[in-house]
C-alpha cells in the first residue's frame, strides 16, 4: 500500500534479496544505511520499515548470509555494520533467479489471451 508520498512497502518475499543486493553493491552498511540505500535506488518508491529490517537482518545472521561488527557512524554513533558472506552471495543469486522466474510467470498470466 502506498503512503501519501507514493512510497510502497517492500513486496512480500523480496526483502532478503534487496538487503543482500545493497550489501553486495556497497560492502559494509549499518541498518539505517541499508534502508536508505534501498529507498534512494528505488527513486523513493520502496520503503523498508525498521520493524521488518532488523528482524530480517537477525535471521540473515543466523543463516550465515551476513556477518556483523560494531562500529561508529559518520555521526559518531555506535551501530552494527553488516557485511555479505560467500554464502550470502550465493543466496543473493538464488533470490534473484527466483524473483525473475516468478516475475516472468506473473507477466505471462497478466498478458495471457482470453480463453486460456
């Protein structure tokens, strides 16, 4: 559902892929940076809520897709920084392939001729 600024919630099943992609693209990021990067790259359309982001990052840590270290932000605040692992890179490729396959199937349904 869109908010008043035209922002959309992250589509179900895509949050891991988007987080992994931002980490692959930027290296080490803290949670706020991950959410901000997703929002910026999507031209302010996709918005990741903290209530979704941090539990997802915790699950990704448990799965071994990311590692985390404590550091200090540019604003001199303590933050947990996340970095992609080799297992996370493999998972990113699997997530992208799954997304492409599902998107293609949805496209076929949307463009199917009548009577099928």
